[in-house]
C-alpha cells in the first residue's frame, strides 16, 4: 500500500475509541463505511476491501495468505487498533466464535487463572481449541 493510500486509511480511524474492559488501551474506531456485517470497508487498489485486512497487511508489510482473517481481540467490529488486531486461521475464527467465554471479560479471567495456577498458554490453547500462537496473543493483552 502506498503512503497516500495508507494516509487516506488512517484518516478514517478515530484513536479515541471506547475502552473495553480487559483491554489495556482504548479501541481505535473506524469512521468510514462498513458492510452489511458491520465490518470496516476501504476502497483501494481499484476495489473495495476489508479495511482491517488492508491495515494489518500495511503494518506487517506483507499479504496474508487466503483463509487467514484479521480479527479484533476486543470484539469491537469497528476496532482498528493494531494492538487489538490479530491474524486468525479459519479454524481459530470458528473456535473463537464458539466460545463466548473468550469475551474481553473472559480474557481477563483467563489471565488471572494463568497467573494463579501457572497453567500454560499451550494447555489453554488445547482447552479452547485455538492455535497456541493465537492463545498467546489472547492472553498477552
Ligand atoms: Zn479494540
């Protein structure tokens, strides 16, 4: 993504978004248009795409493989805060969608459990059927 396009994308991000419980910093909310599922949309490369994916790929300076999607750990559908975004495989995305206890509150509880019991992210990943890198990302905050 060229600098002009990235600047245009960043202009649509409000860095004073809501502070969701369990998150260390506030959300950066998308002010541009969204699709029928509430996902931020951004027009670039001559076509409309998902703004989060475009932003994430610009940050990591690489294209994500097909089947990998960008999700927000805070569950705010408009969040663009890079600290809240993570790349998830389809498997991870399905697993996350199925576990309501991985809400921001649930994540706070998970971190507490890890601190008090010494249970590892690896063990939690098995319990929650997430990949270990994603579980590490979840509990790191
Ligand atoms: Zn957020």
